[in-house]
C-alpha cells in the first residue's frame, strides 16, 4: 500500500460547497462595505478558517467586522447547504474503493464541526465519516496554512505524517500539508492547476485519485 491514511479536505473536495459559500461571503462582505467579488473570495479565503476573513479585512481596511459576522455568515451558508449542497461528483465511488482496499481515510477541514456535519448530512457523506474521523480547525489553535490540523488528524488516526496522503483543492491547504511533511494531491477541477503548484501531484477528476494513493487499486 502506497500510504497508510488518506486525509481529505472537505469543502470543494468532498462537498461541492465552494461556489455556494464564496458567493455568499462575497455578497455579505460587500453589504458590510468591503467590496468583494466572487473571484476575490476564492482567491483570498478559499481553504482558510473564518479567522482569516477577519484578519484580512482588518489588515486591508483598518476596520473590524461586526461581532455578529460569524453567526450571520454561517447561518446564510448553512441555509444554502440544506437547500442545494451536493457531494463532489465521483467522491462516493472513491470512498467505496478506499474502504474496499482497507485504506483508512478521514477529513480535516478549515470549517467548523457544525459546518462539516450540516454538509455531510445533506449529502449523505455522514455514512462514510464517523465522528472520530472528522477533524476541524476548531480542534487546533491555528488553521491552514499552519500544519497543526493535519498533524492532529495523523496523530489521532495513529499514522506517521510521512505515511499520509492529503487531498486538497486550495493553495492554503497544499501549503499546510507540505508543512506537515505529508504528500498532497491537488484537486484541480475548480482551482487553476498553477495555484496548486506545490502539490505532489494534480488530478482533475475524482476517478483519478485511487491510483495516486494506492498501488493496489
């Protein structure tokens, strides 16, 4: 077996949430007087924890976001998830192949545990990820691009970092995985491949992933 653990990012890798959440974020920031396009949101915030939004807005404007920002933003996102969210095309088939090959996997997301749960329940992915295999930026002091989240996932799953393969679709996630000493495969279905240039390998279709992470499939 090529690796002992596959660590999936969530948004954009397991659930097709990036178009929804970044449309909502761009609109909300613009409402608050921080003009932001959908493309700006993808470039600046995709793959990051919510504190990154606060940090960048304050750095650029000198103003803090309102105290209710997180609650309002998450409320809008969760409402959209419950209406529209779908799993990434082909990911259920990949999970089935990994399970059949007895290759452990987990999820390590910059999103909150609540965000992960809402998305997984809507898409049916909760059947594939027991609670003990779900890791969030909530669990660590620093989110991506720091390596803390991936290192915690590896430790809790009992696997050495160098035996892990991370699946990511954001530059921040690729940076975090490399900092953790892990191989990382960049999913370029939505992200331009050049933005994932630091990845061990790139793939644009989920059907390509199994051959990258194990020699037995």
